[in-house]
C-alpha cells in the first residue's frame, strides 16, 4: 500500500500559525476597553482565535501518527520512532527555553516562570505518548484506531473531573502538565485528546486514502461530522446523561467546548481538503512547513524570550483596534519573512540537536 502525501495539511497548519500570530499580538497589545463582548467583530475574532490550539494538536497527532504508519508499512519504523522521540524532547526543550530570561538570570534573579507549560511542551509530550501507543498497537491497526478514538472521547467527556485540578503536593515541574494553578497556559489534558483524534484520522487516511473517491467521501464526512459535533454533541451528551444516569455526561454537556471545537477543526479540514489542488507549492503551504521557526521567532519578538525585551514590554494593552489590526498584519508578514530568510527550514534546529545528541553518544 502506497500512502499519499496529504498536501492540505500544510495549508491547515499555515492557517493555524497565522491565526496564532495575529491572535497573540492582538490579545497581548489591545487595550482592554475595546474588548467588548457585545461587539460582533470582536466576538467573531475571539471565536476563530479559539480554533487555533485545537487545530495544532489535531494536526500534530494526524501527521505524526501517519508518518509512523508509513514507516511501519515499509518494514522499518525504528528511525521514525527515534526521530519522533527526539522531536518530542526538542519541543519540550524549546518550550522551556522560551521562558528563560538570560539577562534576569545574570543578575541572580530566578523564578518559577520557566516551569510554566505552553503549547510546545504539550505537543512534545503528546508526540512521545504517540510513540508509546504506536509501539503497543502498530501490529493491530483496527484496535489502534479504536483505542485512539476511545482515548479522545474519554479525555473530552471527563474534562469536568480535572478542570479545576490542583496538585499542591506535587513538584511544579510535573504538576504544571496537569494543572493551570501555577500559571500553565496549556496542560496535557484535555489537549492530548485532540492529538488522539488526529492520530485516529491518520489510521483512516492510511488505510483508505489510495482508494477512488476517498477524497470526496472524506470531505463530505468532515462536513457532516463536524456539523454534528458543533450543533448536536451537547444535546447528545444530555441525552446520554438521561439514559444512563451518569452525572458526568451532564457536567460535560454544560461546558461542551471540546467536542464543538473538534467540529470546527473538521470543518476546516473539509474546506482545505476541498481546495487542496490550488494549495500545492503555494506560499500558504510553505508557511505551513515553517511552523516551529515561526512560533519561536514570534515568541522572541512579542514576549521577549531570553532578553525580556519584546513588544509586550512597551505596548502591553496600549493599542486601539485599528493599530492592533494593522500591527498584527505587519507582525505576521515580518515573522514570516524572518522565518523564510533567516531560518530556511525547521531542519536547522533538528540538525543541531542531532549533532549534540551524537556527541553524547561518543
């Protein structure tokens, strides 16, 4: 079986990274007096900003699991497994490093901010967990699919159980992956659920993408299932609660953002998969290949990683809507230009890490 390259994924990643750039810029620098919940434009912006993280986690699971399946089908996935673990550790390391303020450290000031968990650490840990799941179930394709889908559902439905979790007696370096009480932006739960659903989709693509009419069928399914998640998942959870008497279903339905966001992701997949032929080799696809470089560069420029001097230091909550929108557009363009011309691909980072890891093996 020859698995095809899924070109639409790069376009989806490009959309997500651009939404992240403008979202972080506006959210950080827009004056609070303009955060008007009654304003339609603001609410639309806020809603679409909320799609970014679910897309990233779903895509990461889909791509990574798909590559593992391709390697296993060729009879040798050892190299891909090693590369996956290395990439996961790399993301963990970069995620922590972006919280470091070297100038502050040189003055002898240290704080626990460096232990705060963000999206990179969660994706890095998710990739490592994906490797473990692949090793356990790679010989049982359909069981693998069922396990991944079940993990996603369980994580989403059980969200009320860990929503306000506090782990006061657990060291922060570990607790921060599970609780936001110490300032973490993301936690492995519920976000690993999106990675699990993405990996589930990878098993479906891997088994059927070579078939005739699969693309049309999958696009239709993405639209239908996406709409069902968006508009029917809450009612379904309430129904399950009534039928089973399980209160957890009711609590999950009361704050059902996870399944609704998954529906948003599937609709987005359908749109980009529909227009995939127009996106191959486009600037959008190229941006999608640079997500790590773009993320790192934007973090340094906006939040002042390593030095403490970023746009946030000078313009926090200081811009009006027009300044914020124009600034966000310029910010996206500048970050992408830097990524293209000064960080030609993400491979320069991986090559450096591989070289360093090679030194330790000697």
